[in-house]
């Protein structure tokens, strides 16, 4: 705004005392001060408001005005409340330094002038920046991405004094301002909190911008950077969209500034879509490898495809990498009660448990009995398998369809067959299912493409959270089919020597399931809250194409273990497939309750009546491998007291803790309780 505009508003109570020829100066801000030397707080272009408390003698006026003129301020407004009329020495000093001077009547507060100037300056800055954003948007739409999100963030910082960051849906920093003087980015915990707040707000249907006072005490305003069609189901994009986090409170922003920020999100969304499109090659490579593995292609053919993928995912790598497989599944329509006990109601019993029962007979997905027990009841992993020669390729259904032709016949899917139906998107009972297969979502998922959502999530989750920018995702290839996404994660050679550490010590390197979700569980849980669930399984590292099929099935088994656990976001690793952990989740609930009640209820009742702590004693005794001395030391008991308690346990249950079978029963009962 110009100084001249201040005289056009009578409510401001300003009267020009000198400097009429300088009224076209631009006002870029406002400052109130009574310091004798305020130069350290001036950057140029300000309207300075002063109550004249700094003036003690006439000579002070010359010194004060000289400092303001050197700092390049736009003008000076002196209040009449302190000294009455503005002193003549101040008028003369301003005339000598060509500094416009105003007087402010006594009944007008400086706050009134400050609010007016700030509102006008912000509105004009927003208009100027909007024009810049519009030009930049046109450039980005018609040509290369020139500069990326940082360009818009630097404009926000330089023109509106707003510091903003672009975050992923898990809170990972994707972009921030590069200009000097920008506020330091929020810590990782705060970024995750911001992302989770926006995810929750979008799932609740709340209108933005969304404001949050975070754990660091700062207030942020959150704007979604959406991709896809605005009319899409929010569940299709909420877990893949970026977040614009602005370090300011937007509660009282004018409409012009809010419109500007939404315009910035649209600009960055163009870059978001552009970078998503750049993943096409990696996704296609993953899809081709996955189809070869599931169709039972010869290892040599799979190895050839891996050799093509390795330079794309790990450019400059001299040796063939090791590979890990991560399988993810996003399911919608999971109630709170179902997610607390693991699974998603009826589908878990049919697909996860049924397929697991079938795997004991024939392969990872089982034979005909596994299909009748699992797929025929509508489980997500139930498919079709024909026992006749060539039947698997013609009869198998895409993973996720529970009511296809094979399921109606009670035939289980062969996990080795990535059949023609899956590749071409053909469902077996027509109608909406054909479209569902093509679009990649289960007919039971409410029309939400769970596979694509899982694909985007895997591409985000598998990025090192300590890396910045989107480039780390260039080393991840993710394919999807139905509601399942599969990631091929290349690892550099795990050993320089002849020994293959991936084989000798598979747990020593690569992705660990227990740490995979640690940094992202909070925001994703909020985005899934209500009816969504994410489960992941991680394989061991393999060093050749021969092991890739086994790694895929291993990751799928691990995901089923994760699916049987409570919670919105769960993961399991290959290490858990070699212990009782693999079996316990698939014990039916009624069997579980009956087994634990028979062994533990007498002890619980005794503890309730006598406060005897038999259950904790039993847990400690088993944890100490039946060692009397170690268990007594842990519980701070005399050994004779421990022997008395164990004797009481045996008397109440009719079991003997000296027998291995009874120890095992107690151990399993405690794990299942």
C-alpha cells in the first residue's frame, strides 16, 4: 500500500505534517517503538508509530529521524497523547531527511492503525503472490516441473512471511523452504502428529484448513494436497495425499489469503502427480516380476527380469542385490470390535484361517479342502483351482474376490498361479465384479480400491524415514492385484565374502517387521480409524530368483499372522513363522476361550479371593525355564514360598509343572489369554 492511502481513511485520525512529495512511498509493514535507537528492528518500508517517549530534549529529534531515514522507513506517525502537539524540532528534522511525518490524534489507538496497515499489506501481498503462483502453475502445467514444491514454499516465506513444509501422509518431510531465515522444520514426532491430525480430519469430513497446537507448542494450519478426482471416495486418496503444514494460525486469515494457500496446494499437487507418474517404470517392473513368479515361470526367466530391474532400482550397483518381499493389504469396513480381536469378521475366518488350514496339505494356499474351509465361506484369499492339467491358469480368481466361480465350487486358489483372470481383470460372476477386478478392488470392500491404496502406502512406508525428499522411493518397486500390494525391495550385497549372510543370518540385514511401522503407526492409525485396517508381512532376504517365490509366500503367511492381531496397523516378519506365534492366531475363538478357562480360571478365582498371585508366579516360573532359584530371585521370594505356590497351582489344576506337556499347556494358555 502507499502512504497516501492512510490519509484516505478518516477513522485512522492521521494528519500530514510534512513530506507531501513522498506520499507515494510503499508501506511494507508497521512498527510501534519508543526506543531511542530502533534500527536493529527495522528492515525498510515500515510505517513507524511512536509515542515520543524517547524525546527528552530537542536534539533527540535529529538523532532519531536520522536513524529512521538510514533504515529506509516509509514514514513516521507521532502520537499526541504524550506531549500534545508534535514538537516543531521533530517536524524540521523530518523535513531535512525527507521523511513523511503524520500526527495521530489522542483518541485513536496505535493498534487501530496497525491492524489497518497489516490487513491492507497482507491483502496486497496475497494478490501479488497469487499472480506469481498463477504464472508458475501455467509453467508447470505446460512444461517441466522447474524447481518443485520448494519454489512455492520460498514464495510463501519471502512474500507472506509464512514458513511451510510439504509432508507425506506419514509425516515424512518431502519439501521445505530453502531461503535463509526460514524457521527450522518441526521434529519428527511433531510432523507425525500433524499428518495424523489431517488424516483424522479428512476421514471425519471436517472442512479445512485444520488447525493444531502441536507438541512443540506451535500452532500449525494444515491443508491437504489432493490428487485424483475431487469426487473420489476419500478412502481412495487420504492415505497417499501430501500435507501442506503452515507454521501459522489461519483462524482469522482473510479469504484472499486462504484462497492463495489452496492455490499453492493445487500447484504442488501437479508436482505430486508428476512424481507419482515417474514411478510407472518401477511399478511395471514389479508387476512383470510378480506375474512371472506367481505363474511358476522358470527361475532363469525371473532372474533375467531381475537383472533388468536392478540397474533401475539401484543405479551403479556392481553386483546383483539381494531381495526382500513385503506384502500389504488394506481392508475397509472393519469394525472396532473386529480390529481389536484381529481380522475383519467373516472374511478372516474364511481367507486367512481357511487358507492357513489348507496350506498344511498342498502349498501355501492349500488344496480342495482348504478351499472349502476358506474360500467357499467368503474369505479374501479364497480363489479357484482346478485339479485338471492346465486348470489352474483358467480357473484361478484374482486374490480378493471371495464369491467367484471357484469359491462357489469350493475350490481353493493355487498361490502359484497368477492366472489370466488376474492379469486381464476378469471376474467370474460378471457384472460389477469384472469392473472391480479391472480397477483392483475387492467387491466386499465397498468399492474402495484397496490394492492401489496399499501400493501407495508401501511406497511411502518403505522409504527410510530419515531420508528427505521423494527420491528414496526410487529404490522401491510395488505392484498390486486385488486388495494386495507386493513390494520388491532390493538390498545391496550383504556380504563381501563367499558366505551368503542372507542365508546364514537372514535376520541380521534388511527390513525388520517390528521396526517397519514404528514411525508411521500413529498417523496411519488415525487415517484408518473408523473402518480401515492395514496389515503387512515381511519375508527374509533371498539372493536369487530361485528364492523369490518362497519369499512371496513367506511374506503372505506373515501378513496373515499380522491380520490375526488386534489394531488398525499391524506387521509380522518371517522370524515369527518358525514358532508357536504362527499357530496361535488361527485357533478359533471358542476353542481359545475354553482352553484358557480350563487351565487358568481356577487360578484367577483363587487369586481374586486370596490375593495369592498364582498367575504371575506361573508366568515367572515358565519364563525362568522352571528354575526354582532364578524364579524365586525374580519374585523376591524364599524358595519354600515359591514351592508352596507351585504346589497350589498343581493342586487347583490337576497338572504337574515337572512334566513338559503340562508346562507347554500352561505356556500356550498364557499366550492365548
